[in-house]
């Protein structure tokens, strides 16, 4: 009886994962301040910092795997990585990915130009070449907007935001589409000019391949649901660390964009 009892204990113990035994492979791309690799090759930004805190709670060992945006998506689909960061939930993506319940950040698309270029409305994009990041939802949204306004614009894809901004600085394109969070960083780095063209507020989530790694999403949701209720939590501390004063007028801008988006949606039915 004693031997049977001890054998059962050993078996059960062997089925319980030790702390740090669950390895989670995370796709990371240069997307400051949301995610990036610093000069020493360490993952930094809002998403990596949040994941480190979640990993402490859930007993995960994180491995960050660098690629560009579309490369990370390909790795997620092939199973080379377990988790994708900073991804927008769409009906098309929900067919192949499962998403966290709560978003990490809310962002919106914005058109940027060089300082000397005057672009103040969608109509000013007529016959302009606009750079977008490959497979980025903001680029897709702007394409839909220019179609609604019957604006004849040309779009060029770039693998990463840095290439997009360099092309704008070198006058290879007339404008660039970047979300407001990344745009605040690149605006300083490349001396970009933010235009008044803001559109399509979106929530950014975590995602896994469809039907896999539900335990990862459950752990993320557990932590975010608790932290978002507490204004003094590590979640808000991380946002403050990386956002700086970016969030000071966030709610006002969001209400304005939502109002304009509603007008466009209504007026767009006549185009």
C-alpha cells in the first residue's frame, strides 16, 4: 500500500509543471514603444514588459524571436512561435487566430508627411504615393477611405516602419501611414510632420494560432482583467513608462475620431 501511495505521488508530481518549465515563444518586431530589441538584443517595450510580469505570475519562461511584422505572422501560422503581440482582431484573422479577451492598447491610424509637404485632408492624397507597412491594418483602412472619396492614390508596401520613414525622408513617397503610438516615436527620429488625417481607432491584442495554446491566453486574460481594474497596477505603470504624455489627450482624440468616422460611414453610402 505504501509503495502504491508513493508511486502515485511521484506520478502526480511529474505531471505538474515546475516554475518556468512552460516555455512561450513570442514573436517580436521593431515597433517602438510597443515592442523592439535594444542595442544589447533585449526585448523592450509595452508588450515585452507586460509579458515579463505575466510570466512571473504564470510560471512561464519567455523566448523572444525577432522578425518583421509579416514574418512574425508567418511564424505564428506555421507554429514556430506560440504568441503574437500587438495584433488587431478582424473577422479574417479570427478564422486563423485566437485572441486575448482584453486589448492591451488602443491606437488609431495617422498620415505623416515631410515638414514641407502640405497635406491636410483625404482629398490632398490625390495622385500621391503613400507608404504603408505590409499587412498593416491601418494601411488597409486608409485604402478603404480613399476609395470612398474616389481619391486616386498609389500605395507602396514596406516591411518595417523604419524603411517606410526612410522612404519618406528620401522623398521616394509623399506620405506614410503609421499608428499614433509608433508615429510619436518616428516623428522625432525622422522629423516627420503629423497631418490632421486621423482614422479608424483600433484595439491591439495578443494572439495564438487557432485552437492552440489556450492556456497562454487564459493566463494573459487573468492578469489583464485584474490589473486593468487597479489604476495603481503594474499595467498602468508600464503604460506610463512607455507612453509618457502620449495618453494625456487620448480620450478627447478618440471621441473626435469616432465622430468623424461615423460621419464618413454615413456619407460614404452615397459615394
